[in-house]
C-alpha cells in the first residue's frame, strides 16, 4: 500500500472532520446554552451542561452546582436538569420523589408550565438568534450593493477593452434608464445577447455614452461546494468561452447549454489569467427552489454568474442588516419546509436529504472557500437545526412543546405510559431518519 499516496486524502478527510466538528460544536453550544440560561432565569437547576456525548474528557463544576463538561463524541450535546433521567429530559421518578418541595420547584418536571415551556423553546430560539447575529454581522462587515448602479471595480474579460471606469454611475443601458440597482438588474436580465452594450454614464460631472462589455458575461462569480464545477477545478474569475466547441458570450447562453446537456459530459474552454484551459465536467441533476415555494428539476454545474464590473458596496444600518438577516432566515426555513414536503409527496428526489457525512463534506468544502463563507454556512446550518428541533417529534424540543400544550389544554401532563411510548417512537423515528440520510450520503450521486 502506498502510504504516502494516501496522505493528501487523509489531510482532506481530517480537514473535513475538523471543520464539521467546529461548525456543529458552535451550533450545539448555542442551542444548549439557550436551554441552560433560560432555565436558570426560570428557576430550574441545571446539573450537567455537556458538549458532546459519551465519556467525559474534561469537566468543571461551578458555584451553582452545574457540571460543565466536554465529552468524547463531538456529535451533539445536552443539558440535564434536576429530576431528568437522561439527556432527552425523561423524568426520573425516584429522584423526583426524594426532592423537597423547594427542590421540586427547581426541577424541570416540578417547575411551572411556563418555565418548562420557555426553557425548552429557548434552544431553537437561540439558534435563530445566532443566525440573525451572524448574517447581520456579515452584511455589516462585507457590505451590500449600493442602491444606485455605480462601478466599484473592473473585471478583466478576454478580448474586451474595458471602457467603464471606477466611479462611473450608470444612468442607462442601451437607452433604458437605470435610476437604481433594482431597475438596472431588471434591464440587464431583459437585454438581447450582443457582443457589446451601450452605457450612458455620469463621470466627473459629465454624461458620456460608450460601448462596453455585455453586463452579464459567462463570468464565474461563485463556485458552489460539492458541485460539478468544483470537481472540475473551475475557479472564481474564470470566463467560460465555449461549450463543446460552441462559442459562449453571455451567462444565459451558458445556462441554456447546461440545461440542454441532459447530463452528458461537457468540454469547456475556460479563460483564466490570460490563458485558455480545457476542462471537462458533467452537470448534475438537481432540485432547486422555484417561485412560490415550489421546486424544479434542472441540470446544473454549480456556478453563480457575476457582472462585468464590481458594483460599489455600502454598509447597511444595523436595523437594515437585521431585517435582511431575518429575511434570509425566512428563506432558509421556507426552502427547508417546502423541500421536506416535496420529498414526502415524491415530487422531488429523497436524495436531497443529506446526512452527517454529506453535511460534513459540505462544511469542509465551504470552509476551503474562506472564513466568511464558512461563518455564513454556520448561520445557515444553525437555522436548519433550530427548525428541525421545532418539529413535533417526541425527544425533540418540538415534541416537548406539544406535551406542554396538551398539559395547558387538559390541566394535566400525558401519562407516564403514554410518554414512554411516544418517546420510544420518537427515538425510533429519529434513528430511522439518520440511517436513511446516511444511506443517501453513501448511495445517492
């Protein structure tokens, strides 16, 4: 066996594992801290706060009697409150019977209904708060495109003399006024394919009309992880010049060529740093969100286009950044719920459900693209984890909230027998889901 030959693969595997553990640990720590801190504020005593499962590696007990620990298996975590029999907040009948009235109030199962419900709901809520903070922070740190179409940077393109200059305010494209960035985007999307485009710009107080490159060339602005483009080695800044020998002049031409490929290998001529490279890739059949919450199946290679120039960026205000972050979270939630519904009804492939291996591979691929991308991935995954925990499945937080709702309506909690049966069914459902998603990781293309 060639041990040295395996070194790069082992390095990639280790990088994937480390990035996945980092992402998961941050999300779990925030989720469980939500349970812990709201429980503490509500008068419920936390006995154990564990990051990970299995044997304890390190631990410390604070002045409130909570043992903080890091365990050997970094695939989750839990908070065990007074009176809990396990990490899933099952009731320890013997321990509860031995508690004094004062201690009974400090237990999860003896606390008022409002305190228990707030403590359980806090985990998913903190996941959403983490996502809002991260997304808003990224908007504040990296900025968003200006409200008016102004050239902020020039992009090198093959065979093109860039006539636009930094600071040019684009007043019109092919004679159609573009007073704001939204209008500019609409005009660009409706442009007929042409080798050049007429721009009316304001430059140094003067209005000029000049020929420039097509606004939306086949320029790679982003390469999605685990995509055909990533596997083929396509990089940000590449320009696709031809597909199977046919010249490509706009991003829409590239999109059409990929869509008509039917999944057959495609030979690309790619311009990069003044050189033309020959690359081959095979589009993947994927289910992607469409308007109105639906999905459509398309052949994709996994790249996002870019304008022929970089727009000027602006720093949004704090409230605007938060609003944009909430909107982003809403889109993630809608897409996940819609995707699950369409998988259950058979409208899209169940291969869209990724398991731990697929998520780990995605975390490694995103982390390799840069810190900002990895931080954004953590925020997206945190939203998904918060949403998953709200599903009304026993064992999950949503299941406990359903039990509390039953108690609020009937005046009494479900019986011990019903709870054990439902919790057992919830565990089996979760295990089945995990095994199914793992099989997708192994067998789905």
